[in-house]
C-alpha cells in the first residue's frame, strides 16, 4: 500500500513539473506532422525556401514537416493563422520581409510582427539588383544618377508592384542618392522584366533570381547589387556598400517563426537543425542556383534582433509610400 501511494505521489509530482515546465512536457516533440504555413502562393522565393527547409527538417527530425500555402492580403491571412495557433511547435510560418516587415506598415494587421511571434531561424534569400536596359548608354550608378537629373521628367524604374521590397528599395535609393526616378508598378517580376528588356522602362530594381538569366544573356545590364559582398557569379557588379551606400545593403530574406510563447527548447532544436542544413554543400549549391547566397547563421536571439532592426529600417520608407498611395 505504501509503495502504491509512493508511486502515485511520484506520478503526480512528474505531472506537476511537466505542467509548470513546457520544455519538460515537450521533450518528445515532434510526435506528429509539423505544418509550415507559407503566406504566399506556391512558386515564389519564400515558398522555395520553405519547401527546401521542410525537406531537410523532415530528414533530421524523422518526422514530417509539411508546407501549406495560405496566400492572400499581402501575407496577412497565413501569418495571422499562425499567430492565433497554439504555441506547441506544430504550426510555424515562413516569415519574411514582405509579410512581416512591409505589409504591417502598409495595412492594418491583426498581428504584431514582433509580439505575436517567436522568431526562430533565418533562411536567407536573394539580394536585389539595380539593372538597366543596355540601350541606356551609361556605365555605372553615378552616371545613372546624373542622367536622371538631367533628363526632363527623370527616368522610369520598374518594380514587381507597389509596396514590394523592390519598390521600397527604389524609393530608398532615390532618398539616399537624390536620383530623379519615377516608379512604374507591375503585377509581378515577370511583366516588369519584359518591359525592361523591350525598353518600355529604362531602370529596374529586381530580385537576382528574377534578373539572373537575362543578365547573363546580356539583355539587362547590372549596375549594383544589394548583397554584403560581390557575388562570385557576378564579380563585375559592385555592391551598393562599396559605392558608398551601406544602407542599401539588403536582401529579400525569409525565416521560420512560430506563435508567441513557443518553447525555448523547441526553438533551439529547430534553429540548430536549420543551421546544420544550410551548412551542407548540397544545400549551398541548390540555393546558389536560386540566387540565394545571403544566408547568415543566426541564433534565435540574433534573428529576433535582426527582425526588429529590419522593421526599424524599412518602416519609415513603407509609411512614406503608404502616404503617397493615399492609404
């Protein structure tokens, strides 16, 4: 009788400890499929990175990580789904520049990009590139700025749409250089690319993944790139940083985040496996083929600080654009 009572007491103690300490209760995580919500349609950079890392995590955890696309409202629908999910590690979001930095400054969102989420790991992303139609006979960024200010009405520049990272980059470039550029909004990178190649618009701010093939074919001329360092595939293209514009160093990054209050133990485990996956040679080769080379290894704390820094940097630019759009 005494042994049975002691056993019951031990079980009750363990249950009490597990109740007080979520990390203890979740040591067997994951024991069912983990969903990674992509708040965009399939096929974009964020979707590509989410599927890449889902495959890697499925292997490392020996448990399924499944990507689900929930597009709509500039990333709000899918992101809000995760913000309202249980903080048990089974629903994550492919967070990023567009859905969690830009959209909240262009529209009222039901979530707070910092308070509503636990930010876990950086997945990287492609840099942006300033390109021109080769018929615009200029050699570098300085000549572009000079020409834009000499030409009546300035020069037109293309982006994949109002409020996109590319659009913000164009406006920040104008702010930092006093270039006289007029924004032309397109419904995606593809249409913007076509009009750049045909000469209907002279200048463009595109993601490297969008522009790469036509740069290599000589149909677009790159003047500068937003990466930290020159890229080995484009050694002739200077970075904005080396041209004297360090604030124009950026990339279209994506990451992994979960609902607020996610267990630190789960966060640490995911972060560790993401970093391991990104270090693999086959990973680097695969991502490089997508133009994704800016993959900085960050702890959860560093990624959270990076997230906040990006919001502080881009919020004023997004709000300025929002005012111009009359929102």
